[in-house]
């Protein structure tokens, strides 16, 4: 019997732990990982110097995801603050990571050498739970975890297993 390959997206503000969780789940589930950092040039229309970010073409993003999902043996995990913007028909599970300790998040972003303006923008996005609200608007099956608490990756894995 053929089973459809699963797509898990992990989203949240920069610095909340998306990549760390993705690497853990890839090992445990045997899924492939799509690291968008290697593909922004391919899926963007241009780089916005003022905002210091790529302007993503979501049709190109979706096409890349479909291509990588076809190539994946079991399934695919994408960890990106834009992954929740994929259409519901593609996404089996959307994990939203948050960080309720804004000082901790600010420290992480400073360690990454983010400019003050970009730190403020990301803290505001976290305060207003932008990724979570957008994921809910897309009607994704959503799991939410706060990385400011003692989060057990094993607990997340158990929850993921239940929903897949």
C-alpha cells in the first residue's frame, strides 16, 4: 500500500528554535529537511536592502516544496518563519514555536548580530504571535510549544506521532 509522504512545517519568529527541532525530528522520523537558507535566491523575486530580507515568490516556494517532497523517501520537514504560509492542502502538521521570554529571544537575536531594528521587528512579531495567527488563518493542524519553558523534544515527538 502506498502512503502519501507527509509534510511537517515548523514556524515561528527567528531565534525560537525551529532548526534545532527540525534536526531532531529529521533524525527521529527519517524525514528529509528543506533548509530554505540554501534556496532563497531561487524562490525570491529580489533582496530588499531596506528590510534586509528576501521578497519571496510564494508560487516558486510552493513549487520547490512539491519538488523536494517528491524526492523525499518518507516525508519532508521545513523550518522557516514563512513555512506556515504554504497552502493547507500540502501541510500535514504545522508546529509553531514561540518564546514567551522576550529577553531570552532578544539575547538570541543579538548573538546572531541582528540589527536593532530587525530585533525590534521580530520581538513585535513574537508579541503579536504573527506566525501562530497566520497558521490558524490557513487552517493548518497546529501544535504550539513555548521554547522559553523546559521543552522536551521527546514530548514534541510523541505529539507529532499522534497527529501523523
